[in-house]
C-alpha cells in the first residue's frame, strides 16, 4: 500500500504543478480533478473564449493493478518519463493510450 500511496502523491504533485503553470487568460482555466476512491486523476481546461465554450482533457492518469496508467497525455512533456525520473520503474507505467500490441515495444509495461 505504501507504493500506491507514493504513486498517488506523485500524480497529484505532477498534475497540480502542471495546472499551476498553465497559461491563465482569465477566461479558460486549468482544473485538477482527483478521485482517490477510484484512483483517476485529470487536468482539464474549462471556460469560455468569446461566445464559445471551451473544455478539454489535457492529462488523465489512473492507478490500476498497482501501476500508473497514462490514458491521455496531451502535452509535449511526456509525463511517463517524469514518473521514471521520480523513481517509478518503467514496469509500473502503462501507456494506456497505445494499443497493447504497440505497448510491448515501448519499454514500459504492457498491462
């Protein structure tokens, strides 16, 4: 359980830091969504640009089977490598946005 708690903290820290550094134009904001009960974590952009509603998921991570699953990373940063930098083994990171066949060649976990 200690490992899972550490992964939760890494995810929260990464998402909070990313959201705090996102450009704020006063109309669209970066919002963090943490669901520790189901272990899903996101950053979404929400707001208005003129007369148009703006909404979009930028990052979506979860913890499943004691691994960090990256469902969506709409950044140029590549957060899988950020988790590795923090000490998470590549075998504990699943690039869930890739199909299982492709994952086997990624150097990260397949599932």
